[in-house]
């Protein structure tokens, strides 16, 4: 298999990235490396591999070239187009996630504002009730003081009058 890779005339990375090399391969009727490496997405309409550039040569030879290019792709990593596509998908997911986080934060802040208003209302009601109860307590203490003082004064004066 190594001899097949060494003898196959795959373009170098600089030739592959240049547009002139891609145009020459397209003119020759051979699929480019990007077309060979392209993996169809699951569920898409064009799920089958493209065979438009395989008019010449045997099917077994084309499969061997595709298999060797898949092995090379695993060794070299992703193509620049795949990397860019992956980067764009990541950026889109990041934007969506950031937007969701902003919406959650906004909802959380609105909830906090409502809670603050409720607590402030409850606090003012409790302060008003406290003031009322303090006034009532003070009045009751005065009444209690006056009634106990008048009973003592009345009972002591009654005791003096009977002696």
C-alpha cells in the first residue's frame, strides 16, 4: 500500500491549495483531493459519492485511490475547507449560546427586579405594622400603669380611712 501511495501522482499541499492545480485536475476529468475526501452528510439529498469525474479508469483503481487518499487525510488532518466549515459552525454555535446566555441573564435580572419590588412592599407593610404595634404596646403600658397606680392609691387610702 505504501508503494501505491508513493507512486501515485498526488499533488503537494502547495499545488493542491492553488487554484491553477485544481483547474488542471478538473480539465483532466479527475476528481480533486477535496472532492475525493468529501464525506456526504447524513440525511442530505446528495448522500452518494460523486462519480462525475470517473469516466476513465477502472472502478477498482478509483476505489484504491480514494482509499489511499482517505488514509492520507487521516494522517494530514482536515482540509482547509473542512477546517473553515468547522470554525464557522463553532462560531455560530458560540453566537447562539451567547445570545441564550444574554436572554437568561435578562430574564434573571427581571425576576430579581420583581422580587425586589415585592420585598420592598412587604418591608414597608411590616414597618407600618411594627409602628402600629409599638404605639398600641405603649398605650397598653400607660393604661396598665394608670390602673395599677389608681388601685394602689385607692386601696391605700381606703386602708387609712378605716384605721
